[in-house]
C-alpha cells in the first residue's frame, strides 16, 4: 500500500520531491507531464516547476494503471477521469476490473478444456480412431459447421492432411487433435489471434503441455495486473475526488 503523500502536506513541491515520492526519476516526471499523464505544473516567478500532492497521486495511479492495462490505455483513462463525473469515473475504473476478471475466467475455462483434451487423447478410444476424417465427419465430431473448419483453415489454425482433386478435405490425427484444441479455445471466447498463437506453440513444442503452460503464464500475468490495479486504487480515488473537490488532496 502506498504511503501518505508527503505526510499530508499541501504546500508546493519541487520536481525532485515528486520524483522521490512517486518512484519516478526527475526526467520521467517531466516526460509524463509532457504526455499529459499529470496536470501541468505551476511555475514559480523563477520559472521552476511547482507541484502539489495531487501530482504524486496521479503518477502513482498511472504506474498501477500502466501495469494493469498498458501505458497507452492508462494515459487515456487518466485524462478521461479528469473530465468525467464521479459516477462516470468510478464506472470507467470498474470496467477495468471487469475486463481483467473476464480475461481470467476465459483463461481458466480454456485451461480446463485443454486438460480434458489431454486426458481424452490418452484414452484407448482416441488411439483407435481412424487415420483420417472428412470435413463432414470432423465437423460433426466437434459440433461445428463445415464452414467453420474452412474458416479455421483460411486463418491457418487447422490444415487438412490433403485436399483431393474434387476439393474433398481429409484430416489426419494431428489435424484432428489441433481442431479439438481450436474448438475448445474458441468455445471459451478466445479470439483468432490468441488461438493462432497457442496453436503455433502446439506445433513448435510439446503439444497441450506447452499450451497449458502458456495459459498458466497468462493467468499469472492477469493476477499481477490485477494487483497493480488494486495498488492504484487509493491514488485513483484521490485523483477523481480532487477534480470535484479541490480540498480533497
């Protein structure tokens, strides 16, 4: 949890003080001011920058937001928070929490699906499956339309073992297994780019084990991003409150 800003002081702060309390360097503070992450500092008669505790709150909030949603989105969100009502600002922050929770749920469902596929592939029934399947047979087995398999083929996700002179597709065991994984990931809401990345790992490395490792890393990363967002909470509240109640900071 962040320490109170400057012990609650409300006086003017120098750039070095803001840098020390926010965890950024002096140059980074100036750069972030230029980018609009924090409001422009006032200037003394001598031309030096003069900051307030609000600037420290904004910098700390940016650090947490950047860790949660990336620097570009964090800059946009902070700028929006300074122009929105309290209700709108709270809703925008809540949307970030919801987004992270949704990403986590999707990753957990995909992980469960891949473990089921891994278990299924080890059963005698899977081992005795015919050497290949037609597009109609595979679509029925997966519960998808043949047009879906053709789309996956166009996107480079599942490639038939061969296409006959009559353009009839045949899927070998490898393609069948890949199709099952693609179907599992798509059913949990994964977009095509994310599925393509996972399928690529299946071919390069060690199948579902590697896919599961990728999903576990994704879950760990989502957890870290969530912690960053939580860490930014108090400072975000201070930024929002200050825009509607100048005495709040």
